[in-house]
């Protein structure tokens, strides 16, 4: 393997506002960078700043040669035009894969995006690393957001799975999940998926990270998934827990995308 000394990959995070959950996700990302030797830069902007100020911050990171990946933490304040801001990220530094051109190229199977969104990549990685075949499988994806549901359903189709997308307007979602070999839930609703929603032996990937009140916890809340784990674990052949399931793998994918981006700049292929 070719190694080069002196090149340090860099990840820049733009955080707007003071949402507690966003701040803690950003902390995990910064900690992940520290653990593997990626330099992290954080631009923290107040929730009442202008859209132009966010775009200026992105532009500065676009120009900075020590930055190989740029991530704008979502959600942005409601008044901001998310797509407009994400479009200013240089395509080569879009390690989240949310630039409209990267999203479009993921959808077009004749093209390849430069980067694939990290949570979607994490779901596929977990399945493939566990030896779970995707070709011809029926997969139910709960959620259709740009962050998780949409890219996951597109990626699954690239792996020749048959995909049903369930969203807030889907009637009788459990009839669809009960017919599915694999259920991937990213709705953001605690305990949405019950044991009775699953076919015997189904594989369950729980992307949801939902804070629920817990006076016994130091923070006053704890995280729970979209899936009722205690019920599902008796029906599923494999299941991811929350916490400690998809989340840490998502962070690993982000660090991997940042490393790939740096390698592209320094001309290394391995
Ligand atoms: N572990 C990880 O690495 C990550 C975890 N997450 C977690 O995943 C969850 C989803 O995140 P994100 O996609 O950003 O959230 P969004 O709120 O953007 O999207 C939620 C999606 O779920 C659908 N939905 C909501 N309620 C229901 C319901 N009752 N039945 C069926 N579908 C429903 C919505 O449908 P509609 O479109 O119709 O509104 C929407 O498409 C959150 O808990 C988040 O914290 C997110 C990213 C990474
Ligand atoms: N531009 C952008 N990119 C994102 O990737 C993005 C985003 N915005 N906005 C919010 C969601 C959410 N998200 C998570 C990532 C890791 C964990 C994670 O590691 N969770 C730990 C939690 C550990 C704990 O708190 O105890 C776990 O599940 O084990 C969770 C959620 C990324 N998102």
C-alpha cells in the first residue's frame, strides 16, 4: 500500500443555531475525526444569521486547500433555503452527498455520484458486511428524506433490491413491512415498528435516533430507535440496536468519505 507522509485530511462542519441534538451529533463527528487523525474545523453561526452568511462560510471552506470535506449540519433554520445553501458546497468536497448534482447522479444509474450520503451508505454497509444478499430482496424503507430515506432507497435499487417507500401518508404501512425481507426505518418516531409489523426472520435496520425523557439519565433524556426492540428481537433474524447501531457506522462512513476526498486531491488511489 502506498502511504504519504504529511498530508492530513480535513473536514469542515458548518453548524447554524443551538439545537441540542445537532450540537451533540457534531461533537460525535469532531471526536471521530480526532480518533483517526482527520483535522476538523467548526464554523458555528447564530440561528438568526442570514442565508448569505452561511453561504460565505461554505465559500471560505471551498477555497481552503486544507479542507477536503464540508458538511452543513441539518436541519437549518426554517427560513433558510436548504437546497440553495447545499448547492454552494464544492462538488468535490460534498462528503455528505447532499449537493443536488450528487443526489441526481445517485438516482441516475448511468452516472456515479462523487459521494453517497453517510447514513444510507451505513445501512448498506451493515447489510453487506453481515453477508445479507440484496439482489431480488423486498426491502421496506420507512422515510423519504434527503438525509436518509431517499438515498437509502436509491442505493438499494442500485443493488437490485425491490424497494417499497413508506412515508407519513402511507396507509397500512404494516401490510407492506410484513411482506418485506428487510425493513429499514428512518421515520424519527419512537417505537413505530412493532414486532407484529415484521415477517418471521426479517432483517431490521433501525436508523431512528429519538430522544425520549428519562429522569434517571444524566442528560434527562435517552435515545431510542424507531423499532420496538424488545418485540422485534423475537421475530427478526438480525437487528441493529439504538444506540450503538447505525449511528457510529454513519460517522465511520463520513470519515471514509473525507479520506477518499483527500486521496483524490493528493492523487492516491488506495
Ligand atoms: N443513526 C444515524 O446515523 C442517523 C439517524 N437519523 C435519525 O433518523 C430519523 C429520520 O431522520 P430524517 O430522515 O432526517 O428525518 P425527517 O423528519 O427529515 O424525515 C422523516 C421521514 O419519515 C416519514 N415519517 C414520519 N412519520 C412517519 C410515520 N408515522 N409513518 C411513516 N413515515 C413517517 C416522513 O414522511 P413525509 O415525507 O411524508 O413527511 C419523512 O419522509 C431521525 O430519528 C434521525 O435522528 C438521521 C440521520 C442519521
Ligand atoms: N448534514 C448532516 N449530515 C448528517 O449526517 C446528519 C445531519 N446533517 N443532521 C442530523 C442527522 C443525525 N445524524 C446522526 C449521526 C450519528 C448518530 C450517532 O452516532 N448516534 C449514536 C448516539 C450515541 C448517544 O447519544 O448515546 C448512536 O446511535 O449510537 C446519530 C445521528 C446525522 N445526521
